[in-house]
């Protein structure tokens, strides 16, 4: 077994598996089992294909590159500027949101231990300490992420063991809304929950000795883990609570409290899961921004460390109570960066390859022009859903 590839697949999964996972039942439960599952599969297939397009562009551009260099080689100077602008905006927004969320969790944890810290102190401590792991390199992130992910799987397993025996088939089949417009609106939340595309250039660099088939399988396998986790959690929560109850909750804490009232250990287990989900997402996104800065500025690790974390930390301190709003902005940026940019890169490298007589045989995402057209329509659908 190739542990580097396995670890890389877990980084893909861990970056996607953010704390937003816990809100998925609240978003989808009102539409029932069938439509909730179909929407989840639709979003997963679209984001995974876009990730394979980015993999193709990365390999054909030369491999071992950051998004900055891939954009310059495929889209030219103008495309490089646009891609960098989108990428920095996305990664900074995501890191801001994760620092805000993690700071709140650290504050509560320290308070339970008898140490009262301010929110600012907790956010700074989290960003600086977790940032050291990222600055140590992808290998360090990989090894820590494997441990954290294993604990997350155990936590999710304990949750399912508690909830599955009490699932009600009647609750699963219940749907309190048949509005397709409302269903489409949920796609923005689901799409952000599969936002792992930013780590692909870093993982291609990390797995420089892997075959193209292995890299493809790494992405598909890594994306399947959050898909399965989301569906299991959706079914378990839907089966234990009615659709009306789900839609009445103002936040995830109320959902956890309600489930915890009937299942004693659920509250603790899901609280641990939330913390680990935030941390694994932070590590994946911070790794992508660190490598992007290293590629763009060509500085040593200490300077790159400061460049990577100073802006997100300042933003988090400034917008300390805007966790969901920041994630909303990230969702709109992600549509362009995760769908349209990889598609444009792939179209360009395929055109260049078609005019080269002695072109080397490289990996190519399947589906041809039809799949590219469907990917474009998928991006337009997501934009419409974000703007509704």
C-alpha cells in the first residue's frame, strides 16, 4: 500500500470534511431521502470531474507546480493574474472562517479547563501553532492528518452506532417541501462542502513519483470519503428527527443538543468531530495557500509562513462574528476557481497538445467535449444557485 497516496486521499477528504457537514441534514431533510441523495450525488459528480480537469492541466503543464505557475503556462499572464486573485480571495476567506470557528472552540475548551482566554488570544494561538505544522511541509500535514482523520472516522462511527438503531423509515420518507427552487438553493452549501480542489497542485507535487492513474484514483477515492460520510450522517439524522424539527433549528448546536438529549454521548462525540473537521480543513487550505505563496514569491519558509497567515489572521480578528458570511463569499469565488478556471486550463492544454505532432501521451479526463460542456453548465447552475 502506498501510504503517501493514501495520506493524500485523506487530505482531499479532510479538506472537504469541514464542520459544515453537521448542517447538511438541516439543509436537505425537508426534501426527503430521494431528492436529498440525488442533489448530493449531482454536486459530488460535478466537483470531482472539475478536480480531474485540474489534475489534467497540472500534469500537462509540467507537474509539480502551484496554481500560479499552472495558470501562467496555460492561460498566460492575464489568466495568471485572474487565477491568483480568485485563489487568494478564496483561501483567505476560508482560512478566516476556520480561524474564527476554531478560536471559538479553543476558547470553550480552555474555559472548561479553568483557563479564561479572550477570543483574540485563542484565534492567534490556533493560527500560529497550526501554521507551524503547515510550514513544516506537506509530509508533516499528511502524517498529522492521517491521525486526525482516523479519530474523525471513529467519532462518526460512534455517532452512527448510536443513531442507526433508532432510525424511523417514516422520517426518512417524509418531505415537508417539494419546492425545487429551495432545493436548488441548497447546492451552494453542498458545493462548499466539496471544496477540495485547492489542494490538488500541492498533492501532485507531493506525489511526483505516482502514475497518472494513481493520481486520478487518489482524487476520486478522496472525494468519495466525504460523499459517503455526508450521506450516512444525513440518513442517521433524518431517521431520528422529523423534517419539521430539522427546519426549526436555528443552528447546528440546537441539532446536536436535540440528538444528545436522546443519545447521551452524541453531544460530546459531535463536538470532538466538529473540532477535528475544522482542523483538517484548515490544514488542507493553509497548505494550499502556503505552497501558492512559495511558488509565487520564492521566499524561505519563515517568510512564506508570515505571508500565509498574517492576512487571514487579521481578517479573522476583524470579522470575529462573521463565520457564515465569510463562508458565503467563499462559495461564490469557489465556483469560478473550482469549475471555470480548471475547464479553461484544460481546453488550452488540449488545444496545444492537438497541434503537436510528437505529443507525449498524458492523462486526460474522460468525456471529451460533451463532458466539458456539462461542466460549464454545472458551473452556471452553481452560480445561479449562489445568486438566488
